[in-house]
């Protein structure tokens, strides 16, 4: 094979495969870094597992109400923080998808753009 054919094979076959693998690795990383599936699975869990039990001794309305309020706020704090992390994680995933698509297609278009600019410049001269 001549050098030009080797270049085209490298530029249009080998490198796009590597770009795709790197892109998939970024998507996998951000999905696991933000652990989106675990956050969705534990969305209604109390924050850091902090909760008070209702089964201590007899029925005490004040303790029951206090435990209920604490457990409710613990779950609300957990939901708010998990929602915040889920939004950041989804934004990161969307950014990686958009940037990956733009980079992939710009890699493929760049040689043609370079030739276009070259011939446009020669025409001006």
C-alpha cells in the first residue's frame, strides 16, 4: 500500500474507532461517577440512612411526631441532594454526548474543510 492509502485508512477507519471507544468510556465514567442508577433506586431513602425508629417502648405521641418529622425531613434532604446530583450527572452526560458527536464529525470533516480552504485561497491568489 502506498502512504496515501495508509493515511486514509488511519484517518477514516482506525482513529474514528478509537474516538468512539474513548467517547463510550467517557459516557461510562460519568454514569458510574454520578451513579445515576443507584441515585434513582435510592431516591426516597433518608439522607445518609439517618432515621429514628418508632418501636421503642409504648406509644408516645410526642416521640412519634418528633420521629415522624425528623424522618420526613431526612427523606426530603436526601431527595433534594440526590435530585441535585442527578441533574448535574445528566447535564454531564448530555455534554459528553453533544461534545462527542461534534468532535467525531469535525474529525471526519476537517480534511475536506482543509482542502476547501486551500483551494479557496489558491483561487484568491
